[in-house]
C-alpha cells in the first residue's frame, strides 16, 4: 500500500535519483551513488539467503573472511568497475588500490567496506555497507576532501543515508526495491543521553575511563549493538548520542579503519552538526599514510566529543608532559 497523507491522498515518494538531481548533484556523482544503491539490492539478497559460513580466506588484518564478505565485495566492485565514473577503488577486503580507469577527469575514487560487522549476520543483527567518495584519482586524502559519503543499513528494514555536503538524508527501500525519501536534513542535538562504547573496558586508558564514568554519572544510557553502521545510524536518527572505539592500553590505534569506516561516518556526522575526533584532532583532518590505517574515534554530539577530548587532554596528555 502506498503511504497516504492526512487527507487520504497518496503521497508522492521522492526517489534517490530525483533527490540527487533536485540537489544539483552532477550526473556522474548521481550515477555513482545510484550504482551503490543498486549494488546494495544484491547485497541485501545475499544477506537474506546466502551462505553464512567462512570463505576459507583471510583479509589483510588476519581476520577470517566470511563467504558473505567476499560476495558483498564482489558485488560492489563489479558495479563500480562497470559504472564508467570510477577512477580508483579500494575495499576493506582487499590489500591494495584497484585501478579502474587511468583517466581521472570527471571521475571518482571510492573506498568501501562492503559488509561492515559481517560477523553479526549469523546472529541476525544489523550490518551495513559504508562508502567514501573522492573526486579524481587520489584515495589517500584527509576525509575533509570527500565529496560524498553513503552507508546502507541492512536491519529489519534496508535504509540508505547519504550526504554530498548538503545535509544528510535518509531513504528507505520500498516493496519495489526502490529507495524513497524518509527524512531530509537530519541534525544532531549538541549533547546526548546514549553512548555506544567499543573495546574492552578494562583496557581503557585513564582519560577514557574517567570520561565513561562522567557519562554514567550523567545518566547516559548504554546502547551498543556491535555494528558500526547501526550504532551510527542510531545516533543520527535519534538525533543524539556518542559512539567511541578508543585507543586501548594494548591497541593505541583502536580498531576501526580510517578510510573505510571513520572518514565517511565523520563526514556524515559533521554534516548533521556533530563532531568526530581521534581524541585530539578531527577525524576529517587526519592525513592517511596507509590504506588500512586505524584510528581511535569519538563520534556523535559535539559537546560529548569535546568532553572526551578534554578528559584525554587532562588525564593523559598533560600528565605525560609533567611526567
Ligand atoms: O570493524 C568492524 C566492527 O564489527 C564494527 O562494525 C564494530 O563497531 C566493531 O567492529 C566492533 O568491535 P568489537 O567486536 O571489538 O566490539
């Protein structure tokens, strides 16, 4: 049944391509984002019906690849490869940049995590695809240079969230497998009352531990799904909250990958009026040296991110200076 407005008339549902055009996004970028949306239709089908076992291979991080990781990667790569608007691409599942076209003019370079949180599929929790888009050939750029970021969330419903630097917009997949507009210009409150903390608590450094205590004293509620896409989506759609996967005593760079996970999500969260920091600097200002670089992250409402930075500065940086 089509949605109706209060007068009982069928509401016109704005689709993704039309929304991009109405926002004056150029043809090539519109085409690229729509190709990502097309790929997600095959990925959701694989998630719903595909093999939940391991692929028998491991990725660069030594993590066992699931058959679904490999399939989602193949689906997205093929789509981008044939899109005619991609110069270079790189996947979280691959070891190196994959050149597509030597001609960079009017083309885009794309970094993606085809199936983030894939180990949650066998317990039927939400997972997602994350995509970061730069103009031209260069992928090793600070996130601030992105021209667009997109994620697709495969939850009880499939939704797509994108920004081309003109606000953050959410689309839902309808019965015809088309993405239609759900919400435009999503914004975050300055401060929130939920937190999603990644990493083992007994490995938190003094600044992060004190920060968590402070949040808990304030009555902030714990809401962690274990999937980066649903956790960020929760913050965006509730309009408040903070996610962090901090530096740990035994993992100073945390867990999450700068280019495939953090830069695109930081772009979306900043576009919604929030902030994203590695504890010292904005994630979007970090210059990646390597493709598979990791970084600690504190991402969400501005004041909550600033408070994390303050605790880290006072309890870790200042202390190390004074010995
Ligand atoms: O990077 C993959 C990922 O599954 C993210 O989606 C998620 O936020 C994080 O790892 C969870 O890590 P952990 O299992 O250490 O909580």
